[in-house]
């Protein structure tokens, strides 16, 4: 399950970005996961729980996963269309479209800390 290594990577990135004092007060991590990111949100939650059980310092931290739908941009219509059922077409002109502009994300969107 590659989600374990992704969770470990998230914690490594946060450890590089924040002080130990900040990390000791971390309460929540908000993650954005695109539908095309090759990450299953349920598996990500399970991996997060497994990693936080092994790392005592992060046991109180909660993971929140926001799933980002796939959107394509149609240059003919100048609009973005949300893709449904993996049917990659413009919602207006119904032409096939693979110009993905949203839905591949895998990013830490926010981190919350307990205030002293």
C-alpha cells in the first residue's frame, strides 16, 4: 500500500517546514486528493492511522481528506466541465476532452495547531 509512504512523506515535509514546538501542537492536517491522483481516500485514512499509532508524537493529529473532482477545460467553449463517470467530454459542446485542469492534486491544503 503506497499510502503508507505518502503519509510518511507528509510528516517528513511537515517536519522540514515547522519547528518541533509547532509540531507538538499540531491538531489537524487537511489534505486535498484529486480523483486522478491514484490515492484512495479510505486507504489514506487507514495508512494515516497506522503511521500515527507507530509515531506517538502524532497520535492526537486528525487527517481530513477532501476529494477534488476531475475538471477539463474546453478551449472552444472557454469553460471548465466537471467530469462524471469518467466520461471526458465538455459539458456544453459534448466533444471529447482530455485537457485536465483539476483532479490530479495530492497536497497538504492546511495544517492546524492548538493555540497556547
